[in-house]
C-alpha cells in the first residue's frame, strides 16, 4: 500500500523530476534492504525464450533506466528481466524540456525524450558496478542512433553499440521505432530494414565467435503500422532469423485522449490508450510469424488482465513501463500471477 501514497507526492511534481526522485527512492529502499515493502516477489513461473531462461515472463521495458544506474534495485521488485537504454554511441541531452507529460485521466503519458542518455561507455560502467547480470539475471540492452547521425549512416551507430554492449548483454534490442528521433522510423521500411538487419546479423555472428557466446538480437517496432508493413517486417524477421521482436513502442495516435490536457503535445503516447492498438499489431504480427520468431508484448499493460491478453495474443514475454509508473511495483506480481493462471 506504500506506492499509492508515494504516487500522490510524485504526481504533484513535474513528470521528469518525479521520475528522478522515484528512481532514487527505489534505489534507497534497495540499499536499505527494505525493497520488500514495495512489492512481494512473484512466484516462480520460468519460461525459456530465445535460448534464455526467464524466472518469470514479466520484464521492465527500456526507457525507465536509460543509463543502467538502477538495475539491481529494479530487479529486487520481482521483474523476470530488465531492459535498459535506449543507449547511443555518444552521450546526448535529448530534446528540450519539458518533454514528458501525464494524461492522468486516461493513465497515459506522452514523451518526446529523444534518446537522452550518457552514452554507451557510461552505461557499461554502470553495468559493471551492478550484480544482477553476474548473478544470472537477464539484462536486455536497447540500442539506438545519435540524433545527429544521418539516417543513411544509422547502421554505423547500431553496429558500434552492438559491438560495445555484446559481452554485457543477455539480449540486445534494436530500437528503430521511437517517434522522437527524426526519421528513425524510416528504418522500418523494406529496403532500409533489410539492409540494417543483414548488417546486424553479420556482426552478431562475428561477435558470437569472438566472445564464445550467442547473444540474441530483437527488433522493437512501432504500433503505427499498416497491415502490409506488418507482413513485410514479419517476412524480414524470418528471413534474417532474428531472435525476437518487441511489439510495440509508443504511438503517434491520440485516439482515446482527444481534447484532454496535454493531449496536443508532440511525442509518443503510452499507457492505457495504446493497449488496443499495440495488441492488434501484435496479433497480426504473431499470425504472420507463425511461431517462428518469439514476441515480447508491451503497450498499455495496466493490470493482470492486459498482461494475460498479450500472452493470449501470441506473446511469450511481456514488458511494463507506463503501467509501472501508475500502478507501482504491485503490478509486476499481478501481471506474473495472471500469466501463470493461463
């Protein structure tokens, strides 16, 4: 019951300020050994996906811990896996503030953060200081391109990041679907995606031989896709033997929040209003993939019912972000129980 009280305080503050304080609070409680006051550990429900053994199928989506500063503290809340990032080769400040906005009436958030992060070297230093991965925890690292890298050279940034994070990651997520980096979603188009996936898979093979371990590669896609685009992406995922796909990122649509305060802000919409859109894309993607590439379902999971719905729609794993902000750590266990009940 502690989080609803904390949320009242945090939601009285600017969202980005509240985020920083919230993460500091989670870190403090972990270091003080009282993280159990925030959430009970979910019962074990192990699942094997992409050759990795997850203690439960409920993970944290990228974006909450961009620099990997709080991995151990977040893992103590019961997540089956943690995804950090999005990280870019060089540090960058992101878009001008304010750049995060709540639509509380609909349990939603709009953000236009713009891949603000301290760069891949700082992230790797933070991982080295944490215990989670060393103790067998599954750590995903989400990679992107710097804002000032021309789109025609975007693959260079992804290859730099892949090479740098490979040894530290359990899997690597390739983010080509954020709406907040100019032209990034152009990489989802046929020829551009074909070339990018080909380059990444070749580098993955080289790194697997170099390091003596195979690190899965997954692609994160947008919810704002036509059926023909979904089919094309599915075909390329299968053709290049990608290890997984995350469906989906935030949406540019404002369906369900029209006319509400902050709804006019530019950026990606997440939270409850994106659930139907993201799940519809995931369902079509699952049909097109026919089980050949595992799906991580994310988008609008605000309770156990939505988590279970993602699994029923073809996902093997799920991730939380905005629901975690609105509901707090209790959502992790609730989602895990709902999936186990299936």
